[in-house]
């Protein structure tokens, strides 16, 4: 699985959360009271949303361990000081249940940081995750 496929898979997984919407075909109804998901950056006009992007990792030839670092940027509703935290918490609760799901051995949140308020009064935050891929050769 390459990094683009991983990003798409993560967005699809998050899209299964009740009240979260992802569409490969777009465009979104940005007025809808849902959390929109994006591969990469969140557009300025989106209200409550999550953007997913791969930003690092390694492929260890010796141990056959493959990892990726992924960042989720969460944005809350305008004027809601805890909106980004609620969005990020829902993503964390969902992702940590994806152990041994297909090609994923483990997903761990490694850090998070408030990113502040944008010009429209929407709080945002970033969460960083480490994804360890299953070693297909290892016994289960």
C-alpha cells in the first residue's frame, strides 16, 4: 500500500463515523451539520472538518517493519472553543479500534497540539499518529 492509498483508506475509515462525511467525488454541502473529511488540507470555506495527510515513516528492510506517520488536522465549528477537541477525540476513539484491521498492525497517537483560532473563529488542532503495518510473513 502506498501513501496515497493509506490516506484514502484512513479517510474512508473516518467516514464511517456517524455524522462524518467523505466523498471521493465531492463537492460537499458545506452548510450541512456534519464533519467533512479531506485528503490533505482543509479548504478555507469548510466549517467542521478533518484533513488527513501522511508526513513520514520508514521501511526497515532488515526487520521488514513498515511504518507511516500521519497527521490529522481537526477544525471545529465557528465560535465553539472545544469544537476541534471534540472532532479530534472522535477520530482518536475510532482509529485506536483499527488494530489488526486489514494491513494495519497498530495505530498510536504520538502527539497533539492546539493550532489556534482562524479568522472565522474556528478552533483547530493537529494530532499525529504512528501506523505500523502488518508483517504479512509473521505468524498471527
